[in-house]
């Protein structure tokens, strides 16, 4: 970040800080316990964490993820992204992610807001915007321009829209009418903001990004099945080399690595929430060898399956 950009960010932060503090107090009231709290509003969840967490894993759905207090680091394949208060991460496709909550305490908990979005509502809004949507700014240099996950700062309009949506949790009578409007405004502001051009690429039916997103949906739905790159390329109407290159740009991993991470995430969930033994979970997600499953699980999560699940059951966990 250049000196001018840093000054600009610092100036914007000082303008937004009073509104951020008000929203943080509201979130602490609405989320008194730590964890992921689903709300009555469509796609809206609140996140609270009272202590740092070294490693939490989850599969991010297409969503906008806002940090109001604390800080977090996300790992996607070979890429690491840190984001702090008044920033948000946009995910345009399903992505297996490891996350670390870096800064949180009982007095100053980590506070976040997650808004899950339907890619179709993004596509509909992109069509409505038409050529009024801004393109990538001249001179904007981002090597991750095709990545399915990107981070940016909130501006006053975005923070105001998010605050209004969250506050509607306290006025249910108004929420039925006003929540869809606030939700639409939040998505609109993301689409016309700094990362909007990248989000819009995934909504364009003939784009490489959109074709890869369809492949990701296939992998998500059929992660337990043996799949060949040639079959995936045929479904996306792409060459194998083009699919491989574009897929790795978007997800920071190969299709087979992506499938493996989905399998391991699901196996972890099955053991933790449904009480399956490691061998049963490994077969359920598509592994033929429990020992092979155990080795890959240990490499990804740092502990063998049984030890990892026992540790998780003894802790309060917050999703990545």
C-alpha cells in the first residue's frame, strides 16, 4: 500500500469509527454468547469470539463477511488474507477455508457479520446495473483479480446499510419490509465498489469465472465421487488446461486438491456432529483407505481424526 493510500484509509477509518463503535455495541447485545448465530433475517448471521482461535475450518458459501471488531486471517490454498475492523471479504463461490481469529478477548470480543448471498440475486442486479457499473480503475494492479475471495474496506454507505440491516433484528415489524431493501443495498454497494468488477465476472454467463463456478458446484455436490478433469472440462465447455489454470486462479488450488479439502471438511463435520468413527466418515466422503484418509486429515488439521475431534468437542469453536 502506498503512503497516499494509507493516508486515505486512515482518514476514512477515523470518519467511520463512531458508527463502527455503535454497531459493535449492538452486536455484543444481540450476540451475548460466542459462536455463529443464525438470525431470523434471510442469510444474516452474527459471529462472536471471546478469545483467539488458532485454526478453524469451514466451507464458505458465496457471501459477504464483515469484521466490526477484532481481526482474522484466512488461508485459501497458497494465499493468506488478513482483515481487520471496517473491512470485509467477498466470496463468489464455495471455498474451503482455514481461519484464525487473531485478536479477541472477553472485554473486546471478535465481532463479525455474515451475509450469505444467492449468486442469482447478484446476476440479476448486475443485469439491472448494465453499463452503469464501474469497471476496474485504470492503474489498478491486483495479481489476485480472478480469485474467488477478495477483501476491501467498508465505506460510509456500506457501513450505514449494514448497520440498518443489523438493527432491524430489534424491530421485527419493520424487518419484513425493510430488510430485503437493506440486503439489496449491501449487495449493490459491493458490486459498485472496489471489488465489484471481480464479483461481476462470476455473474457473466459466458465468462471463465462463471464456468469455473459451475464446476465448483459439481465438485461440491459430488465430492465423494471419483471425478476426472476431462469430465469437468467437458461440462464447463473448456479445455482441460484452460480449466486447470482458471480453477487455480479462482480457488488457489487444483480441482483435485479442492475436492480433497471438501471431503476432509465434510468428514470432520460427520465425526463432530453425527458421531461417526473415522473409518465410517472416510468411506462416506469417498476414501477407500482409512489409513490414507488419516494421513491426509492429519496433514490438513494438524492432528489425527480422533484426537482432533476430541479436542474440538472440548472447546467452543467459531467457524472460520
